[in-house]
C-alpha cells in the first residue's frame, strides 16, 4: 500500500499551516498534495497585500501560527532588523505589517520543507481544482492543467471567496472595467484618474484597508463609502483605563442563551461607562469562548443575533490599529472620505464616468465617480461562491450550505463535512472561513491556528492507522505465501 494520500485544496494560511504542522510533528509515512494557484504558498490573499503599509488587525502577541507556542511570532519579530531592541511587551501589543506577517509564514513553510521526515512527500500543484468525485472509498480531484489526483483524504482550505454583487449594481456593469469585485488586488487601486472620485461599497475592515491603499498610491480625490449601517469601526485601544470588573468571568460561560449573554454584556457595558473606562476588554475577554457560546445558541437565537446584533458585535470586535484609525479620521476631517448610510439603487455607465444613485433613508443622492470597489465582505455560501469548485461540489451534493447559509455544513469539532444527504464524510474536511456559520469566529489567526493544529493531529492519526493497515495486509500476504509454499 502507498502512504496515506492527503490533498489540501488551498495554499493560504489554513492549508499551508495544516501542512506545516503535519511536516513538523508527524513521523508517519504520508504524501501531501497541495493545490494552490495565484498567491504564493502560505501568504494567501490576506498576506499578499496591495499596499505595504497595511497592518494586521490583531496584535502581534496573538498572531503565533502555533497555539501551543504563543510567543512564536513575537520571537520571530525580535530577530528582524527593524524590530531589534524593542521590548517584548511593546512588540506583542503592536500591529505588524501584513506583508511582514506573510514573510513569517513563508519562513515557516520553508523551514518545514527543510526539516521534514524523509518518509513525508510533498507535491505542490500550481493549478485549479474544479471538481472532487468520491468513488471506491477514495476521492478523485480534477485539475485544470494536470492529471486527476487520487487521494485518501481531502481538505477544503479554499479561504475567502469574492464578495457577492451588491444589489443595485447591474450584472452587465460588473463585467466592465469600472467595477472591481476583488478589493484585494492591485488592480482595484491602480490606473486611477487623478480627476475622478471613487465609490467603495461596504464600511468594514476591507474598506479601511482599501482607503489606506488608495491614499498610499497617491489618490487625492474624494473617496465615498456606503453601507446600510454607515461607518462604525472603532480604534483597537481607547485612550481610557481598561475595564477591570472581576465579574467579567460570568460573560464566558455562565449565561443562559442569547438573552442571558445580552443581559450580562449590558450590565458590564453600563458599569464601564459609569467608571469612564474602556469597555472593549469585555468583548475581548470572550474571544476564547465565542465558538462555545455560539454553539450553545439555538438556530433561532443565531438568526436573531445575525439580524439585530451582528453589526454591533462587529463594531466592538473588529477594530483598527491606532495608525490606521487616525489616518481614516484625518480623511474624514478634510472631507476626502465621505460616508453615506444607505444603499446603491442605480448605476449608469456614462462614457468615462459612473453615475450612482444612493437611497439614504428615503433621500436620494447622486454621485459621479470613476469606479466602484466592492468591499462588502466575502460571500460564504458555497452555492453562491465565486469559487467554482465549491459551487460544483454544492451542486453535486458532496457539500452543502450550513443552516444559516454562511459556510459549509460540517462537524464543529473537526470540520468533517456533512453532505447534502446528511452523511458524515470521515475523509473530507474543511477549515477556516468555510466554518463561519458553524463556529461564528473562524476567520482570524487565533482561531485558525487552533483548527490547523487539531486537523493536522487528526490527519497524522489517520496516517498511523493507514500504516498499521498496510503492515497487517503485508503480514497476511506473507503468511498466505508461506502456507502455499508448505502445501
């Protein structure tokens, strides 16, 4: 028998660090295939930014790729020339550039390749997978430019898909040169007319990154943004004393469903306001327990949360580094950045210009811009995904959307995929943002590093059992030959 064949589709953080964990810790015989196209292995979209000044949105002290080595990234930073001599605490509390974090992940990848066991084989295919078919207890992965791969185990580490087309934007317009549906590419901020304005749809962290990239590229005209809730991104660390009520432990697990959690949150929020202290610590203290709390909610509670509280949670949880926040504030102060609370209702392509009508609570506003950039966030429903592989697998029923339509239906403990028929697929897994509907918090390194480590451990155990089966079959074959010889 051959070694266990593991195919990881996607070479961003989740796919690469799962492989790195396998290569670091596994002593079993295995063969890992990685299917990756576009950005370099390990860097993915997130750490191949269109601007070198873009920062991580999580402090460096929480960005280790290995959860059992929490200082790993900070210790790596200390060895970089530009960070030598900086105190550990300052490094841990700071926000490193995304591009530099990509260098860190590339270093981990290269080290894993150098130090891997001789019985671990790794093959990287710079290619697209367009289908996966299950047959005879194996999976067959169809690639655009390479032969079909047969694999014992498949991991869908496909990362973030492109945002869906916003309502009000015609499909025909989205096919033209003035619409940018991928805000993470250099094309979205390149070849700008210095005399024209820009409209960004969406007001989250991707919008903030895009604004920073536009300014760094030298854009000096007006940047308009629009979303149903307007702009509500806060600074990561307020200039206030942190809230230190010792009862914050009750937030973690001692709540009775959504209503109990809200009651406790509001109690501490009021207490923080009364003491003029920063309430962010309240939400931050929940970070290690958010998935467990989400899993404890009923489906109806999850739907209520998404309908009424999703935006408020996001504005408290997803905050900006001080440098980015101050730059955005400065642009607002000079009217180079203008935000509308509303939605796009009409787009007209008029020669070199784009005429956009916004509905702002019943009041119509007309903007004239040179391009539209979609920063509404990744589409996570596999049936609607820009990822053709996920759409194909959803159509075949091998995967399906979770109950909230926010990702792939899977077992929350290990990412084992549950097919449309309800069958658990013990050798088909997913990881990362594909689990957002199942786990809620499943997009940032603090969660993804844990998923990658746990999945690698599970795959290593499968490799061990596969090897035992191989040895058993070999022994049985030898015994059969001996019996024949004696006869």
